[in-house]
């Protein structure tokens, strides 16, 4: 049964040092929520407080409306998958899956069907008699997830479970975890510093920075409508380009800015900012082009070209010294050292005020 999670003004302190600052968050039953942010932002600490592995210094944690601050981890109906597999090397896969149930006093005839069901879900039935040293990294991670499944929890917590895998296995395991969520329907909370994982897996993304929530929303909402410059720069790969600009003029629903000597009109309200004040223009690499579509930013030197097959990434420098990343569709014949003309789509740009907030 899926469970709701409510965090109300949650605080975490280590002595005098406060690392989580009054988090308010609602997670619906059955939702796949991803905590994402840079190292040290508090995402793993928040997850461990939900699990009961870290005491809460202030505020309240509620599961289905019941306060859990002082409830032991074993009584919360939660199973956690860690970054390290933490398998018992001397035990078979079967014993690794069964061990937690055995220590909880469950009978053998109750344990076996749970283990077999988890093994079938994760497609590891043929591995049940092997030892961990006989498994690949992806297989070990499946066993670690299976150890959580056999407990039949209401909530699954994942703390960067794919970071030890190579790139190909990470993609494969992302798909496996997403399928697991579709099949089980449990509430899942997943911590990662990889925004690509967040974008591809989440129903809801929580962007954290410095122990505070910057923005909460569906992946494409954060991508298309970032609340501030931090979220805009963190979500999306390759990263958003940021260009220094100044306000020239504004009228109803429109702003004119000076961008590297070019005058650009944007469909944006300026929220009381005056001509001459500095702003930042944000443009995603895929919204720049080397043709004649949009507003011209002038010529640029191509410093590096990455050919990815279905996409060509250019790293260029404008005449004024501004570095940009440009993502072009398909295979392009552009070479490093060439000069190209950069254009921008003003309809798809973002504008940030001096405080970093989206205008």
C-alpha cells in the first residue's frame, strides 16, 4: 500500500551547524519523487531523516498523517537501498534476500515466496544460488533492491543507488527501477546528483541547494519554467548558457535588452526593474543555432566540436569573449577553428533579475 509523506518545517542540526533549513514538502501516495542537487545540499540527510537513520532536530515528519519523529526506523514501513550494495559475501543471493526476514522472526514457508517473487520481478531467479563475488555490478544492485522488495514496504528510499555503475549499466538500471515503480505502485523517494536521472525517472523533482528547497515540480515544468537561475542552470544537459545583459527599455509584456551590443526584444515583464539595470539572459544550447533563425548575436569562433551522431555540440566564443554551448540537430560538418554566426530564439529564452529570480 502506497503511503503519503509530509515534511513540515523540518530542520537538521549537527551541534551549532544547521544543514537543513525548515523543509516543507508533500509527497503523494505512489509518487516517484527525486531529490536532486549538488554535493552537500542536504538531499541524503533529508532521506535519512525520513528513514529514521538520522534524528530530526525540528519540525515534523508525517506518514499517512501520523507523526513519525520518534518512531524507530524498523516501525516506519520503509525499506532503503544504499549507494553501496552491502551484500553479505559469504551468503548466496537467496540468503542475502532472506536474511532480513529471518532475523525478524518470519517462518521459512513465509520467506520463500517473498524471495521468489522479488527474484522474478528483478529477473535474478537464475542467480539465487550464486555468491555476490560471482555477480556483475548491475546484478549486485538488483539483489540490493530485492532485499528491499522482500520486506514489502510502503515506501522505498534510494540513496544514489546507481553511482557505482558504469554509464551503460546506469541507463539500464534507471529503466529497471522505473518499471519496478510502475509494477509495484509504492511511494518511492530517490536521491541523486545526476539531473539526467531526475528528469527521466521522476513524477516530481525536488531541487535542493544549501539545505533549502529551490523548486518542486514535474520534470518538464522545471525545465521550461525554472523559478530561478540556480534551477535553470542545474536542470538540463548540456547546461543553460547565461549571458550578461542590461535593460534598455520595457513596455507592457515586453522587454528590450542590450546583449553584447545587440538589441534583443523579449516577451517578458520586468517586475519594476529600470533601464540600465543588469540582468542575465538564459538560453538553452538547443535554442541557439548557426543559421539565420531568431536574433543574431554576432560571429563566434568554434573552439570544440562534439559529434554525437544524432546531435552536434559546439563550444564557441563570441567576439566579446562570451563562451556558449550550442546544440545542433543531426550531423553537422562544422570544424573547430571556423567562424559561425550565432542566432538565438527570443521566444524560448529566460531572463533573470539581479537577485537571480526569473522575470
